[in-house]
């Protein structure tokens, strides 16, 4: 559950209206949804949330900790999402 705690912390730090923990947990546990946590060493710096709908991958959330913005982490999350779901018919 350490990764989930990191995602919850990032959610609070990065969004003006963060999702409640229960909603985030339900979304994370949904069968076709994927979340990727990006760490720099032991520190969580960002995450991406992807919804799989039929043959499409929808980027639901991408966030990077405010103190780590401007370092290319958002780009890494986007590129990793594209690589992971490049076989999907579409990614949005």
C-alpha cells in the first residue's frame, strides 16, 4: 500500500480539487484502469492514470509534484504511457 499512499499524497499536492481517497482507490482497483507511479530513488515524483475503454487508452491524470516540475518527469510519464499503450487503437 506504500505506492497508493504516494499516489494519494501526490493527488493532494497537485490538484486544486483532488479526488477523495475512496474515489481514487476505486479507480485504481477498476479492472481496466492503470496507474503508473514515477519515483526518483525512493521519492515519488509523479503518476499517470490511464483508463482503458474498448480499444482506446485515455490519459485520465498526469501529475508531477510541484517541487519537481520542469525536470522532464511529465514527459517521462507521457512517453511511458505511449509506449505501454502504443498497441491500443488510440490513445487520448
